[in-house]
């Protein structure tokens, strides 16, 4: 398994480099062919290479991705290494070790019949080209098992995820000379400042409280670990010259929601923004990206995984709700029971400290294999 992991990590696959993702797909495909005895269906959409294996009539979908956030050349400064039971390298945790565990788990089954595997190449950038493929692949399945890394260094599974929305508020004003006749302009920067405050206060308007530039939207049970929805202004730009009243400004907004109801409510509020300055005009672009993976979608599978862990003599499993999204959001929204975080145990995803606990790779693979076996019945 470590030899396979080394090969995947050394083949860099930065999401933005489609040629690198295509090379990675060849390496991942060859690994699957060697372990499963069958090559993948290669699907290229928008220049991005995805892989899919289907054995018989699929009942269980295994979901993974082979792209990473690491720019090309990162392997030079963060080389593959194993020392003291810790494996390091760009993408080792998120999620190349999860792919290795997935292939070895399926290879250990008496037969792969009833299993479908989907490994996409653009998860780290929102799965724009693969979303339809994911939704198509999960159709008719009884379970979706997502090989993203565990929720923490102790191996907690991910039982719920927030949904995501992204917006850009475009403010249209009118330019004028800032020294000679500023009164003839409509200052888009000033209007954008009003909108930033309005956006940050959306949660307060719903009566759920607000703090530090982040709106908190009601509708989430804090006991789930997800907390309230967050509405956060992020990027801000305005103007074209130092001596000109800005005619245009842009505000980017990041939204994280625990439920589809909250996602719809935030969307309505964003599209209801109104200008404060006479003559200013707003455009609200964007919208929902990933739907929430709500706790009910994982409950039965988590209970099954917990029983299996006990049978295997492993430590009791814990489930954690997390704010980040994955392709499990799509499978859950499609109505398929979904359990996430079944991949590698480690920490530091997307950071220089990224690592995998090597000692947990085989136990997690055994857990996954038995979970597949039980879920496809």
C-alpha cells in the first residue's frame, strides 16, 4: 500500500493543470487495473479527466478524487517520505491515501460485483465538470461511501457537511472627477461598503445573532456540530483610478449552510439586497454550489460502520459534522445514504504539515471492505 501511495503522490495533479490531472488519471487507472483486474471508463469533461469502474449492477458507490490543491513542483519542496509511521507529501492525505485504501479494500472482496467507483479530477475546485457524473453514478445505489480523509487525527468519520454558496455583488455607480465634480458621480465604493455591512448583518436580521463580519443564519442545531449558517464578505474591489469616483465595485461572499432550508433563505436574502445611494444599481451573481449533507443521510451507515468497527476490535467510531464540503454533499442531496471521512487518518490537509498515519491505513481498509460488503446486500 505504501508503494502504491508513493507512486500516486509523486505524480502531481494540481487541479488547475489539466495535463497533470490527465497524467495522474493514467497512474490511478493503472493502479485500479492492477488491483481490480479491470480498467476504468475514462470520462473527459471540459478538459478534466475522471475515472469510473462499474462491476455488475451497482449498489455501492465509492467516491474519491485524484486532483490536489498543490501547485506543480510542490513535490520538490515537500518530497514523499515515510518516517516514524508518518507519510508525507503533497496530497498524501487529501486524498491519495484514501484512493489506495479504496482500491485495496475492493481488491480484498471475494468479488467486486455491485460496486461502482468514481474518481474525479476537479473536487478541489468544486466538481464543476463532474457534478452531473456524480449524480448519474449514484443513481440506484443504496450507499455512497466517500474516501475523503477522516475528520481529525483520531479518525472520526464525517457525518454531516455544510452546503456552500458563492455570490458576487456587482455595484454599478457613475464615474466623475474626484477633485473637480465628485458630486456628479455615484460612488460604487461607498455603496459597496454599505452592502458589506448589510451582508455581514444578514444573520442578525434573522434573529440568530452576528459577529465579527460573519452573519449567522438560524436553522441549525448547534448540537449537530455544524453551527449556524455563515454569510461572509470576502474579496472587495472598487475603482479604476485614484482621482476618479469609482463607477464599479465588486464584493465576493462565501456562504456555508447546515440545511437546504437555510441555503434557500440566504439566497432569497442575497437577491433581495437593495442599493442605498440614489442612482446606484446592484447585480447579484452566483448562488448555491454544493447542497448540504444533512445528518440524516449518514445515520444508518454510521451505525453500521460502528458495529463493524466493534466486530473488528477497533476503537469506537466517532462522527463529526464539519463545515467543509465534498462530493458527498452531491450524493446525499441525490437521496442516497452517504458516509464521509472513510479515507486516511492524519492531519494538515492543504497545509505544509499534511500527513497520513501509516498505522491506520490497513485497519481503515478492513473497515471499508466490510462496510462495502454489508452495504451492497
